[in-house]
């Protein structure tokens, strides 16, 4: 691991700033914040009107002087000041008062794999602005693997796929480190965009911003598989007239539109396997792929990966919060590294 477990045990608070949701873990209290990474700002006064779920409900429904912003994009903080203000309001005055009592507050943050130095600095500055004296950065892949119970510290291969809102990260782990990994700019947002584009092109229908998720398009049930419903009724706005309209959409066509952005994910998995040592690939034939992240819950995605790779694929028990739970487990000292006897002792 890039950060030692001893350093993480000294941390008091862990933060997972995702493009879709922000989660905060406090040592001794557990998961205290799990809210959308959204803030609503009054452009006239600069004051913060709402954060989290309430701000997300305002999307597309605000007057011209209220702007809904997302300070995190692709797992990277793009607006440090707004991210700090959002975190302060999400934590609340009571919890912030408790954290201020720590003489040397230490924090840990999840960062995407191979995040550039600028992205790492933005994450550090966000938490330093909240009073942290020291910030440790943990790879999201490591934290998610620990959170879903994978034996990352053992000398066997484990493959994890973190399906986020803006990116998908695929990695093979062994001995507590990343052997090979790939980060792809395809996530739940790309799937949403594919569905929106299909409905606009084929049916001249615009969807409300709150009903974009494919799960709300009756792709539930068997999801991406051909066993799903043949026809789906969708409500939206006519592109030409602007009036409300209901259309019956061929579900197979929607599935095909979703498959297009997912092809790059399959290519990423293939590249990771090609770069992986043969011995570890042999382990993966039995262990398969573990899926975490909010977009892992897209119905039928796991079956599509099984058909494409021929490997077992399973979804973690709580895929959306695995990363922050793993970070919390390392902070609490519940993870022990693999102890190897030095060769000197063997010689003696």
C-alpha cells in the first residue's frame, strides 16, 4: 500500500469525495455522511443555499440566480473552495466542533488510481481547509478491495472493478499492492448520456434530469439481458413542441445503446489481464471479478461481464460504500499486513 497502515491508524477522519456522492467516516462514530456531491449557490450573494440531497433535487428546477454545482468530477476536486464549503455543511456544526478538539487532526482521503499531482493536491487542500494538520492519500482500488472483504494482503490475485459515476477502475491486487490497473473515462454518467442520446435521436424525446437513470427506465428485472421487458413506457418532453409526451420504446434498442460505452470497459479488462503475470491470471480463473461502486448495481451488467470474460463475476454486498468502509477499517486497525519472516532469521 502507498500509505502504511500505521499512518492510517493515526487518522481521525476519512473522506471519499466521489463525483456522485460524498462520504465521511469518523473514527469511533462510523459512517456519518453519505450525501450527493452537489451544492446550490445564490449567485447574487454567493451564499450556500443547500447541499446534498436537497441540492440534487433542485437540479433543473432553479431560477436564474441559483446555480447548482458539482465541485467533484471524476473523483477529482475541481473547485476546492466549494468542496470545503459543501463538506462543512454536510458535517454539521456539532461534528465539526468535535473534530476541532483534536490537537493534531489527521485525515485520510480516497483518490483515483494514477491521479495526477494536481488532483492529489486538490484533495489535500480540501481537507486542510477543514482543519486537518496532515492528510494521507489512499488509492480507491485498495480501499474498495479492503471494504468488500477481499484478501488483498495475501500472495494471491484478486481482481476488482470500481464502477463510479464518471470513471471505471479495474485492477489486479496481490500482497497489498496494485499489480496492474487501468482507469477508464466511462461510468454511470456515460451510460446515462447514451440513453439520453438514443431517446433524443430515435424518438425526439427529452428526459427530465431526475429520470435519466437507466434503472428508472424499466430496465430493472433482467436489465441488460435479453430476458427483460420488450417494450418500456417512458415519459418526457417532445423536442419539437416542448409538450409532455409518452412513448413506447423498444427495450432491446436501449440495451444496445448502453452496450456501446460498455465496450471500452471490456477492452480495459482485457488490457489489465494481458499485462498481468500468468500465475496471477490463473488465480483469477477461480476467484473472478468483484464489482463495487454505485454503477455496479446496473441490472444485468454482471452477467454481461461473465459472458464477455468467461470468469466468475460477483457484486459486493454493499458496493456503493465499499471504499469508505475499507478506509474506515484501515483507520480502525482492523486490517493486519502479511508478516514475512526476514531471511536473516531463517539463516540463524
